[in-house]
C-alpha cells in the first residue's frame, strides 16, 4: 500500500536545521533537493520534508496542490526504489523544495521524482562506500 505516514516525514526543527547546514544538495528543476545521511538511527530509514515557497505561490490553495501532487508522486515511486537500499542504522533525511514558478502536471512531477530518486540512489551509494572506506 502506498502511504506517507507521520514517521516518514521530517518534522523536528533541530533535524531540519542540521539538514540545511550540513546537507548536500542538487537541483532537478523544479525541485531543489537537500539530503544528509545520519548514522545510529533505529527509526525510519528515510524521512522527507516537502516545501513550496510562498514567494511564487501566494495562495495556500496552489501551494497545497503542489505538495499534494509531490506527495502522491513520492508515494508511487519510492516503492520502486526499495527505500534506496540503506544499510541498517542509517537514516537519510531529505528535503524536496519546489522552486518552480508554475504548477506542473502529475506526469511531469512523477518523471522528476523518478530522476531525483535515481540520483539519490547513486549519491547515497557513493557516500556509504566512502564512509565505509574511512
């Protein structure tokens, strides 16, 4: 079942601050992705923060629509990636910031989320390998 539970969301302000201070980022338009791997976690392996700027979408209705479309695309596509195959005890904190100025269609958003997941898979595997070698 495709779900997006509370424990899959990044909510703690302390963790969000650390993510933006120490995390790595890349851009796949219309999303800016910020991610950070944390060690020694027994909880959820992947937590996500989805944000849409008030600068480009003045009305909450439009911001909520973009967030809803993003969450739906995330739910559909994360199962295909098997949670990015993280090792036990490792958690990936992730932020999806929508930086586009117009609302994309559901199909376009799903394509972008797939690209984001593929890139995250490559980068997290490289990051896990480099931390193992140290």
